[in-house]
């Protein structure tokens, strides 16, 4: 279920420094990076003429290696430099390129543009952003080395205008900006090249989960029993219930005092049923005294909880719960959970998880999931059609089904986010929440 590792700029720098201290010269790492990138470019763009833009640091050094490797393969190559190399490894790479180098202002457009100006660690805007945009607009294929120039590595901010790239090739591991918005929308296809640097990370990309296939001895209760609490707007809870069923729960009970609930599986009953494996409350709950009493009753059960929507606005203390709950806020709801909004979305999600002793699913175009123990995961960009009413209720229902199936809270949340995104891809443009529910069985089938 764990996907590709993600490192911040500082963490990647420390990993490279450790590899160098262990005996691998920086020049060797650069040769590996440039060679891997050149191979990826050739596989993607063929033998089309390429313009390589090189900056003064090690990202530019990668560019000189790319130029040499492409030229050796027979690709027509032009190299343009923003400035002379400033690091020993970059200077060595420049010396290895035997062709001409022109100033960035003198570069001629080519079919393939390779941006090796600045990569990981950039802290200010790109002075040459306008020139980069001009050359990118005239290319058929645009490739970024490590990161598009102008992107902040750790939080995905745009330090200056950034063109849209078709391919981004990074080294060792993903960086947060590859998956965090607004930077993520500019990346295109992501390729991670192994350059022989050992990577250890507590942050990963969310990958397709491996779900358990029911066996001949399973029955409706052993596959996961979900209780969903309906409140003032029971239709939201009914949607959660349908999603939980379609995500594989064996039994879903929708508790409601109002008998007129659409699509209810079972109405009435108590939260205290010992067979209940996960309890979902919040969508359509309301925020008045009755809603607070219902939420208190749910928390008092000690059952594994999934809390969403209104429950996040009237949240009681969760610190003493025997089971780590899952909270699924969007940006507006997240503001109720955490006052300190400094740092990246990953930083914020981790602080909220530690503060509330809960797994946080910080939803959005770049969903981030964090656990109280410091683990975090980022979901690859999801279809923008998910910005539709009710889709968050579907995610909460999936998370309840995953938790009821026996997955631990962090793993359940990651599996739910992946299934939600995949269902959206399957449902296609102009989807509504019901389309997501209908697509869930196919998404689940891909994980068995």
C-alpha cells in the first residue's frame, strides 16, 4: 500500500551528502542523474532536436550530462546557459560537454525543451521566467529536470510563473512539490530515477492498496459492519451508507430517528451493537444540541470512528479514545481543527494529527493524510470533477468500509483516498456523487 517515498529539499540533500560521505563522489551521482534523465527523454520524445537550458548549480550540471548523453545517442542538441557553473560537480559536467554553449537570450527554440535551470531547493523567483516561458511555448515537448524552475520544493508554491511540462524527471525520490498544488498541475508525467542514494522517508505517495478478498468462510458481519449516524439532513448519511456498501462493507446500518431516509440499508438501532466495526458520523449531522448529544454518544462507544463534515465543527476531545479516529476535513473544516497554518500542507496535517490524536485526511486537489506518529502520505492529483456536492460523503463512507474491514486507521484512510480517486477516474467528466458510488466496485476489483 506504501507508494514512492517523498523527501523535502533538506532531506534529499542530506541523503546525497550521506552517499557522498560513504564513498560515492558527487560527480558520479550527477553522471547517473543526467544519464537516467537523457534515457527518459529519448524514450519519451524520440530523436527530436533538443534545447537544454542549464543553470549555475547542480541542476545545470545534470543538464550538461543530459546534453552529452543525448548527443552521443545521435540527438541534435543545443545548450544554453543562464550563468557559468558554480559547483565543482557542475563545472566537471560542463567540461565534459564538448559542444557549444550559448547565452539563454541567444537560445533558438527546439522541438524538445529541457529545463535544467534550477531544481530542488529554489527559494526565490526565477529572473529568466519570461524567457523560459517563451521557449516552452515554442516547443512540442517540455521536460523539467528534478522540478520546473520557479517551484518551491517543500510546499508546492510558485515562486514565479511556471510553464506546463509534459514530463518531469526527478532523482532518488519524489519531492512534495511534485504532488502538492499549485505546483503539481505543471508537472506532467512524473518519472523517478534511481541514482543509488539510499532513501528513508516517513512520507510517501499513496499507491493502490491491496485489499482482502472475502473467502468461503466469510459472512456479512466478518466483512465489516459499519454504522452510519444520520442527523438533520439524512440524505448525506444515506450516501455515506451506499458508498460503504459499494466499497465492500458486508453490512451497513443507518441509524435515524426520521423514518423517511432515502436508500437506507437499515434504520434505527443503537451505536452500542458489539458487532459494529466502525462508526461514521458527521455528514448532515447539524450543529445544534441534538447533534452534539448524538456525537457525544458516538464518541462514548469507543468504536473506531470516522468523523466528517458537521462533526468537525463541534468536535469533542478525542485524546482519550481507545481507537485512533479518522477525520476527513476539507480546507474550511480543517480551519476548525488547527489554528497554526504555517508550513506546507503536509506540515499542517501532521500538526493536526498530533494535536487531535487522529488520522487526518486533509482533502483537496492535493489530499494529504497524516497520522499521530508522524507518518504522512500524499495522493496523486485527482480529477477536478470531484469538486461536486456529496463526493466528500462518499469518501467518508469508503473510509468507514476500509476501517471496518480491519485495516489500521492510517492504512484505511490511504486506501479510501486511492479508491475515491480511482472511482472518479472511472466515472469520468461531469460526475456526481452517485456516479462515484456506482464506480466503486470496479475500483475495488483493481485492488484484489
